[in-house]
C-alpha cells in the first residue's frame, strides 16, 4: 500500500491535473474512484469536509484530506520535487 491515496473521478479535469503531477514525480499512490453522485461520497466528505474531488491523503507527511487541485499540485511539487 502506498503512502498517498488519491480520490478521483474519471473524466474530471482537476483530477487529471493531479494524476499528471503524481506520474511526473513518479510517486506511488493508490487510486480510489469516487461515485458520480456527491451524496454518495461519504468517505471523501469525512476526509476533507466536502464532496468534491480530487482529494489526497499522504500518510508519510500527515496530510489528511487535502483538496483543491492547485493546492495538491503545489504540495506535491514542494514535498517531492
């Protein structure tokens, strides 16, 4: 199991932005595909306080439920670049 868990929805351009950065940095991560319905995204809501994606958890750095693609990309660049 990887330290990073990435919650995403296929076809989401914001998720694609984060996935591209994860792959560019050659980071191992586990991907969790969330339901299309916001009402069914209880796991994401418990982690981040909202139902939007992308969301990441990085156990190695005590990051629990970071959302907003720009914030995630900046975090990954700062932490892993």
